[in-house]
C-alpha cells in the first residue's frame, strides 16, 4: 500500500496523539460512554486542568467530540474507529 505524503503525515499525527499514556487512559474511560472533565479527572486521579489539556489535543485530532448541556461540557469518542484502534493496540500489547 502506497501512501501519499499527506496521508502519511496524518497517520503519524494520529499515532502521536496516542503516544501519551494520559490520553490513552482518557480514551479507555470514554469507551464506557461520555463523561465530563470532572468525572474523567476523578476517574484518572488527575487534575481537571491536566485532563482538559489532554482533551484539547484529542479534540484537535478528532478523536473526541463534545456536547454541551447548559454550562456542562461532556466528552465522548468521536466514532467507533477510535474504539477499534484502541482495542487493536491493546490486543497487540497483550500478545507482546
């Protein structure tokens, strides 16, 4: 399979977004369903500021999306591709 330069860059950026343990842990929680920053921070034992910082990067890569309910913002995985990529990576780690 031959990749164009642009596709190769976008794929490398995707893997770069997944190269941080905090972001991977956020994705692991969001697989269960949408959550607020506060709930994610509590579940991960991180500060809300640190979680927000990581979510910003995941949003830029279109791995997560937001939904507002009044003043509260909820985060969810953008689509099933994110879950599949996460699961395949986890399977690879488990068999390694």
